[in-house]
């Protein structure tokens, strides 16, 4: 067949190319990547209505378990769809899709979610159990923004230093076993570090105690000098790290098959490993489960999505999770301090709240809840490193 | 009605081509390329550090970051290096088996081997990688196998990544080479032998050059699949590949991720153009 | 080809080694699927078949399986249509930009999955305001499945001489009849082979799916991924993996047989041997 199509075909291709360019221009001139800009301004739900039949949640491992989600489904008729996320970054990304109704956000996600406009304020008047939440969890900088309440506290805890009792001797009392290059070298290739920029704060906590000349106060508000010191420490740690874990279950499998013997963890993994019979140990209760320098930790908040598809079910969930009996179950299952005062009367272990310092605000001064690093240091200066710097540094640290 | 429509196309090849191509080309150019373009243009924008939302002011800061921070160069080089290594490894492993299938095996043997090679493609990629993770672990199968003779599993790391990638993409290399070798008429090989060439010379001067485009075709997949993968490096190592960094940044710093994404895209387009020149597209 | 005995033996050894390499992890999965312990140490302490019954009972796994089947069929259907259309244009006509089509078609699969996934997901959620769902997954899968069908179809069309279509036109058939009774008949087995391969690709895909799937659904790979590190669920995952391999023996074999049927097709040059379109891999 002879070719006679030169010009019309060429025109067709040009038209297509033009369409693509047109799309680009549209994308460039159009509204910002999200229709909702900035936090606040959105109204919290005013009145609770009928349940919508289901609710989609994003949560940390161990926060949404059949033990209390099934009774919730029976009571409210709201079917629970749960997605477990491993890091706050993952949670923010999932919330940005607009497909979920709520999230159990830590402090290094809450500010970002509010700023990006992914969450709406919470009307605590619609959550009866909120009245009896511990007062040092209410109106905190990580759940209240510009005087507006954005969530319901879930519970709080400290990150643990965990080790395999058979392989790590003597039992460590300090973070130096993972942070001090000389000591960490003993466990080269066996260290398990959390795969998230928040690890920089762990290094900062260590430096706060051991390198006082840096003058670190808040491990999340670091000026350039302090920040670089923390990053340097982690770069020296990198050759000794066996695995950077981004999912709780990955760390469990690492400790269970002997690939890792010491590292940062959450109570969820600790108890899961103990159940499997792996000889893990952590800082003892009498030390408050903390190594001598203290530790980073988290105080988590249930937040509701802006324009959530199932807002009524979400409010029911938020009320349910701080129901005294439920919050007691939640706290004991995971191994964290409950948010609900009355939960202390409902725990199976009568000393649970005492052991976990649930009623001691002073204890939590040694636990540095995850926070979103901002350039604004809170002292009028703007020279602190912001979260983008943290993320970039983390990429450099891992190499 | 059908007849009328069909009659419309009769003798109008231009209309035929247009109608045939409207769907696929529309889908691929407007849909796919358009989506790509919209993503990649964010590489020229920046991001609000708190909210993670994209801010539409044009800047080259993302590219500056990629060039100035040595870690990104290392990551790109590490990824490309692995992709090359995996391609070469797979080509070496694939060629003998493809040759056997094309030129030596009986008709039945050929059929069995083809099914045998295709079957692992059907088992889940994730399960295969996880199987390797357990095999390579410090008290996994390799350790059990090798410790009696004094060796040990390489554990997790670059070796593991290379091994697993080579394993995963091997069928994608075997099949095009097999198809390409099949296309070489037996008469050519007989002629070469009749002219006195040893099997090795025949291989080197007849078979290899004729099958080279097929090898390139297979390499398109081993190379591109390695270049973009982030799951395998995450499951069997701590190493960051291009895919991992894109994945980590796509949520809160999409512009940086998009800028980095341009690297494998440019590399692959260049690779495809070279491959096309080498005739690989006839063998894909 | 005449090979010395030593060369032949070496070749056989290389083939055996390659096959061993390919199947060795699959054997490991197979054994783990019967492992009675949840911790994956080696060797497994004892064997049991309970994971298989648990796999059948697991509701999430079943749903994920059917979702994957649905997505696979839909994506394959779209890929078949688009791939066939494109192949007809390229193999039977000449036009400006013809070579570019092959290039274009291979791009979705040659570019990193994460880029394809994010680009498509972005376009749906931010430009078109369409929420993510099985539909968006199907769109993503179809995009990179086109090339598989296209390659098989073009390879076949090149082998089928165009003279049959001309003869059909001369005999009075119009374009649709020619396509249906002549072209399509000749392409059928190549399309089926391509379709089966496309289905396989879609069924096992994880990266693009990860970015394009909605909150409430799971395809089988997504389900596997979410359970990969859960010690309690992992053995079921292994059992599911073994089941998928076993079930898939049939389609894979069929694909090959169908490709092979054509050994006597008109227009094919001399030299018999097994047809190779079924193996025209993406």
C-alpha cells in the first residue's frame, strides 16, 4: 500500500501533542493541588446523626483489634475498615487521598494534617467520654491548634529500647548501645532502627544528655549546629544498623529469626515477641521503661477527616475508643498509658496505670512526644530545621 | 446499518487508520503521557514544608538538591549499576537454556520447558521475594545449606538484592532470547558448519550476532524492572534505590520525588531508543 | 547443530542449573506452606495441611482473590481491544509515526511502576476528582497490559500475509467481514495467548495497584503484602501462593498450546517448530 497520508497524520500527532501541552498549562494555572488550603475555617460536626454503616480508619499496629472493634460493630452497626500504617508519613499520604474517615495521628502528623486541610476540628461536646480524659492530654499543642480542638486522645507511650537477652549482655541501661558508635560496633549488623526521620530526635535525646555543650532542649527544635550533630551521629550508626524497620511486623520477624538483637521499638512488638517465646527484654518498669537519657515517645490523637464520608460512625468510634472498659483493653493490649482516667479502674492488672505512669504528668516530662519540626523555634527565632530538612537528612543518613 | 458503517471504511485507509488508532493512542497519549506530564511538571515547583502541599511557583531547587547532595548521585549510580549487573547476569544464565530450548530440545521438551519457564511468572512476586528473604536470613535455608562447608548466607544487602532481582527477571530474559534463537534458520547454522566452522566459531560469528537484538529486547525488561523497583530492596536490604527515595518522598515532597523520577524516565527512554536502533523491537 | 558430547553435557548442566535456580525458591515456598511453625526458621519442625483449609476459609483472602480476577478480566478486555486496534493499524497500514506506536505502547511497562502508579493516581484524584477504586486499578493495569497483546498481535499479523485480506475484499466482503472472518480468525490464538499473559501481569501486579486502589478493596497481591509480615497470617499467604501456582498451570499450558496450533498457518515461512508468540513476553 502506498503511503499517501503524510500531512493528515502529521497533523493528528501535532494535535495530540497540543492537547498534552494544554493539559500541562491547565495543571499549571489551575488551583492548588488540594481544594482545601490551610487548616481551620472548617466547621466541626454540630449534631450527631445516624450511623452510616461503616467507617474507614488508618491506625498504628495494635490500635484497632477485633477485641474491641467487633463489639463496636455490633453496638453501632458501623463496620470497621482498618488500614495499618507504619509511619506518620504513610498516614499523611493515606489521609490525602480523602478515602478514610479518621486516623490515629501522632504529633509529627497532626500539625501537618491540619495545615494541609485533611482533617476537621472535633466537637468534643459530641464525645461524652472526653470529659474524663486525663487533663494533661487535653488542649495540647499536638492536638489543639489556634485554640481549636482537633482530636480525641488515644493513649501515650515511650519508644522502648529492646534487646535480645541472650545476645546482648550486660543489659543496657542507656541508648549508647545503639547511639554511641564505639558501643554500637559490638552489635554491628544487628541493630534495628526505626526507618523514619523521627530517629533524628532519638539521636538528639542522646546528645542532650551526653553532649550538653550543644544546648539541646527540645529534640524537635534543633538549630543547624544541633541538627548536624544529630545527623552525624546517625551517619556513624548506619554501618552498624542491620535493618531499618518501617513496619512493626518487619521488626518482629527480624528479632524472631535472629537478624536483629537490639534496637528501638514499640510495646506492640515487644509483647508480640515475648508471646512467640523470643527472649527479649526492655528497660524495666522501675526505670519507667526508659533508658537513663529518657526517650522519644508519642501521644496519639484520633482525628476526623475533612468531608469524611462516615462522620457519625467516626464520632461513635472516637467515643468508643475512650470508653473506660475499651480504653483499658486498648492500653493493656498495646502496653501504653491510657487516655481515659476511668480506664484505670477497668484494667485487668490493677496496678497497670501505676506501672505505666498514666496518672503522673511529671513522668512524661522525660518522654519527648513526636512533634512536627518547624522552622519557628518558638523562641522568636526561625532558624530551626523544618520537617523537609529532616526528611532530606534521613535520606542522606541511610545512604 | 453495520454494512453501511463498514462501507464507510472501504477504500479509505486514512479513515481506517484513524479509527483504529483513536482508542489506543488517545488512551496512551492523552491519558498516560498526559498523566506523566502533569506529575513531572511538579518537579519544577516546590512544597510547603508544614503541610506538604505543592506550591506552584517555578523553581529549580529540586534539581539543585539532587545535584548538590551526593547521596542522590550515589543512589542513582547504585540503581543503574545493579540494573546493569542484573541484566548481564540474566543474559549469561538465560542464553544456554534459551539455546537448548530453541536448537537442541525435542518438540516435547521445548513445550515442557516453555511452560516450565512461564509457570514461575504466575507465582506472586511478593511471595518469591519473601521466600528469598527467609532463605537468606541468618538462620534460614542458605545458612543451613552452607554452614557445613564453612560458608554462610550473604544475608541482606546488595548481594541479596542482586540475587533476587536476577532471579525475578530471568524468565523475561529467557523468552525473548528463545524466540530470537528460534528465528535463526537451522539452514544458516548448517551452512556455517559445512563451511568448516567449529561450533564455537559458529556460535560467535553466526548465532551471537543474529540473536543479539533479542538479548537487547530481554534486557529492556531486566533493566527497567530493576531501575524502578522499591519493594525488593526494602525486603532484602537496607539499601536505598531510586524507587525507594521516590516512594519516601511522594507524600510530603512530591516535587522532589518527581524530579528524581525524571532520572529513570530519561534513562529508560534513552535505553529504548538505543534498543530500537539495535533492532530489539522486532524481538520483544 | 552438531555439538560435541562434552558441549552437549555442559549445555545440559547449564539448563539444569538454571531450572534449579528458578524452582528452588518455589520449592521453599511449597515446603513452608506445609510448615507447622509460624516462625520461618529452617528446617521446618513438622508438616501440616491446615494452612490450606485456613486459606479457603479466610474471607479477606477469598475476596481479594475474586477482586483480582475481576480486575484482571476487565484490564485484559481493555488491553485486548486497544492492543488489537493498534496492532492492526501498525501491521496493515503505513502512516506517519508508525514506529512511534511501538515505542509508545511499551512505555507504561518500561517506565518505573511507581511513576506510572503515582501519575495515574494523581490524575484521577487531583485533576479529574475521581476517587480511587477498582475502576482506577483497572485503568492502570490495562495501560501496561496493552503492550503484551500488541506485541503478540503484531508478531502474528506480520506472519499472516496481507494477501488473504485483499482476496477477501476482492471476493466482495466489506471491511468488518474481512476482519471477522479472515484477520481475526488468523489472529485469534495469538490474541488469546496475549490475553492470558496480560491477565497474568495484572493478577500479580503490586506497585501500580498500590497507588491506584481505593481504601475498601484489596487485590490478591495487596492482601499478600499486608499479611507478609504478620506472623499469624504468613503461613496462609504461603498456602495461597502455592494454590495460585497450581491453578495457573492450566492457563499457562493453554496459552502455549494455542500459540503452537499455528505451526501450519498459511503465510508462515519454512521451518516448523513451535510458534513463539505465546512467549512474546511484555
